[in-house]
C-alpha cells in the first residue's frame, strides 16, 4: 500500500513538472533585453554591418560576397585591379549597411518603448512596423547588390574556386554561360562550319 502511494505521488510530481516545462515560454529571459525584439548579438551585427545571412540567395548561387573575396584574395589570385575594386565595393556596402542598421535599431527601440509605456495605438503600430519592414528590405538589398556587383569583377574560374573554398557544391545553372559572366564572346567568324550544303 505504501509503495503504491509513493508511486502515485511520483507520477503526480512528474506530471506537474512536465506541465510546467511545457508552459514555460521559449522567450523567458528575453524580457530583460533593452530592445525586446533584438538580441545583443543582433544589435552588434547591425552596428558592424555583418551579413546575417541576408545574402544567401546570392552567396549560395555562385555570387560571391566582397568581404569573403578579400579574405580569400591570395587563394583566388586577385589582381591589383580586382582587389582595389573589391575594396571599394565592400567599403560602399558597409557604409550603407551601417546607416540602415542604426535606423533599424532605433525603429525597434521606438516600437519597444511604445509597448512598454502602454501608448501604442493601431494607427501608429501599422506605420512603425511598415517602416521597420522597409528598412529590413533595404538592408537585404544592399547586401545582395554587393554580391551581384562582386560577381562581375571575377572570372568564372575564380568564382568556381570561391565556391570550393567556401565548401559549396557548385551546381550547373542557366547563368553558367560565358555571356552571363559578363565576359566578351570570342569572334568565331573564322571557324569553318561543320557541314555545308552541296551545290
């Protein structure tokens, strides 16, 4: 009888503990953040113009990023002209990303304060969220544009090498053609046709 009572008590305790674990929010602890919607790491990323995975659509489709190209300059065999152009491209991207990143942080801070102070209203909520979404879109575009521009500065061989060094399996895609790489096509006028019509 005592054993059965003890077993029943253990079951109740275990069930209660499981219930508490299931109702605990994954956001627990985040209420201590300065800006609830942004972690410290996300704020640092925005303040340092890091990519944050915003350019994956480009990076994973053979459109290298300027920062990583500079880091792999020796392995890729960049010429002085390529290195200088990539330096300029990265500097411009970073400057634009830093500006937008700061704006995103301040916009999120304003939204957070409005909720914290209980002064948020439907009209202002819509406008604030729309402003944040627009800034996030602009930031992503800045990073993607940099990858797009970087591709035109490299040869097909360098891009293939970049993909290999970054650990990507390079798939054959429709843009893997000489014309799409921004390279001049060779003059083939001197080539003899394989077959000619007989008279």
